[in-house]
C-alpha cells in the first residue's frame, strides 16, 4: 500500500492487473494491462467498500481474501460486480493492449513492451502519484517486471521519485478493480462481448501498442 507521505500529491494512484489470450490456430494472441486510477480523496472509502464485498467463497487456498472475477462461479454476482466496480466514485481506468503475436513464447516480450509505453503514460498523462502492479507468483517474472521498471527509470521515462511497486492482490483492493477492468476488456477485445466493457468505456483511455517495433 502506498503511504501518502511518499507519493507526489497529484491526486491519484494507479493499480495494474493483466489479462491475456494466448495465440491459437484460429487467432493471434492478445495481451492487455488494465489500470484502475483512484483519486486520493476517495481511496479509503473505495478500499473499505471493496472489502465488504468479499465473501467466504472468495478466500483462496492460502487464506487470502480478494475479489477475482474469473474465479467467481455465480454468473449473476460476477455480472453485478463488474458493473459496480466500473462505477465507483473517484475512479477512472486506462488499458494498454496489443494483439498480433503468434508465438506463445513472445508473451513476456509483449508484456514488457506494453509496460514500457503504459507506465510513462500513467505517470505523465494520467498524473498517477504512484503505481502498483499485481505481484506475479513466479520470482523470475517479478524480476522481469522490476527490470522493465528499472530501464524506464534509467532512460528518464519514469521519475526516480515516483513509487512503482509490486504487491499481492490480497493486500491492495485497488488491484481488484484493475482485475475487473482487465476482464471486461478481455471479453470485448478477444470475444467481441461488450456487455461489461460498455460500463468502463466512458471513463477509460484505451491505448493500442504495436506488437512489433
């Protein structure tokens, strides 16, 4: 969790989660990173509300409590949560995505490419005072994200004073909103179903990233 004393007072934090669809014989792969950008003044209320939405069936095998739409079996509840999380006061969204890669082994390269363009956008255009990525379980993948962040800082594309961190989803409810946005746009971009993304679209910046340089 970001402490208010350590971030730039520009009024919002960005929480990031990803969704993907690996390439198949019928289509090329798609990868996206969604950000829930929550205004500072609404952050405490937003987190408190999100925690009240967690049920016992949302607790994972490790005892972690979080909302994760893809794991919710009740379709009606899933639909209602997708709509609710799109409409909380003081929140907007951004999505960086790319399609067109054919080799599943390119997935990490594609992720790094999206983060390379998306993180500076969040800092400069969305004026995020801090960025938190959902921490991936594999230590090598976490290290890969850290290297991308480090290269962005070394190249002057991210302010050295801007907090950019990784944390488990269970510790930061803002990541649950990013998860919901990622699920909504994956349904739209992969399956052509816009019944969730239409709730997010009015307050979402969608950025397409070229899969090749």
